[in-house]
C-alpha cells in the first residue's frame, strides 16, 4: 500500500483545537469544486504524518449546509490522504449516551437535501455504502478506547439533518423512533464523498447535550443551558483529541490493502468508458485515474 497519510477533519470545537495545537506547514489546495474550508495543516501526530482540516473554517464561518464538502475531500485526496479520522459535536438521542461520552458510529440515516452529494455529476457512479464507516479505522478507535478514562460507545446510528437550525421537539422524538442514537449535521455527504474518493473514513462524535427530546432541568435558565453545552463541548473535544492522538500512530499497523474502502470505485463506474467526457476524467484524475486512462 503506498505511503499512508492520515487526514484529521475537526468539527465544532475540535477543528479549532487541532489547528491551534499543532505546528506545521499550511497548504492551500486548488480543486475543481472550489476552495476547501481552510488551508490544510501538514504536521505529524505520534510520528505519523497528518493533514489537518477545520471543517467549518478557521473562524467557523461555514455552517453545516455551507461546508464545501467536495472541495474538502478532493483536496485531501489530492494531497495523498489515505485514511480520515473526523470528529464532530452531536446531540444524544439516547439516555445511555451522556454528554461528554464519545461515540464511534457505525451507521447513518441521511436526511439532508443539500447539493454536492457526489463528485460525479457527468457520469454515473454508484458506490456501495451499506457500511458507511471504515471497519478497520473503527476497530483502531475501539482498541484505543479500552483503557480510556472516558466512556466510548463503539457503535451508534447518526441521524444527519439538514440544519443549520436545530430540531423541533417533534423531530427529535421522531429521530429517536427511527433508530437514531445521535443527531448531527455534517456526517453526510462527508462520509459518502470519502467512500467515492476511496479514503478510509471513521467518525468520532462528541455528544454535548440530549437534543430537545429530553426536557432541561426545571428552573434552568437559557444561559445556564448554553453554558452547560459549551462546557460539555470543551470537555468532549479534549477527550476526542486525546483519543485521536492515541489512534493515529496505530493506523499504519492496522491498515491493510484489502480494505474495501480503498477500491470502492472498482465496480462502481457504470457509464461506458467512451461516453465519459475526457475533460471530466482529467479534472477528476486524483479519483479515477487508476480506472479511466
């Protein structure tokens, strides 16, 4: 398997913390889909090369529906990223998943309608997505969580909503009823695009509250609720960064060439080769050059 390069995508709270904590070279990458959310920081964690990207921008200027997901994933692929550990703040939809716990989800329910859900607008590509997160990376996180001081849930279903507004209470209750464990706004199309780019991708979620299905404590003021959420976010982000630091150096040993994520396009390109525009093949070369000459 060529040189391994780990991408770290930081969500709310984590993106800022990761980019402020690390030192290295900031790289600006051009893509056919515009500019990524921010310059990508090339650095190292535990001796492993990493590329760090703040999903929402350095000043948190992109809300979840405005994040340039295609540019972000294409830029990481262009830099040679092979594996991604992403993070993000979420709401908990289940009593046993408490704020400040961490969750490594294994499934997604995508309720978004945003554009930019695929790289392939000019020909037909159907990637297999029954398991939307890389099993090898999830296993690495699970191994690192065995002696971790914070509770880490090894699975869960992430409901991805459109946003940027939060749920109504009726929606929150519905998300519980359809099998959701977490509610967030950024897992999709990010995980879907990572699969199209043949990048192994796993997500580490930081629950900050119980969404709005669970009433707040009686007498708690809106300011107190917000302060609690921000405190949970800060504590959860610190825990997530520590778990990521543990996981990154172990990825190289755990990664194998036969991971299905790494060949997701092998049987996914359905358009016959003569019908695929030559300029599209050239523009998307980092993604398709191994299949379309």
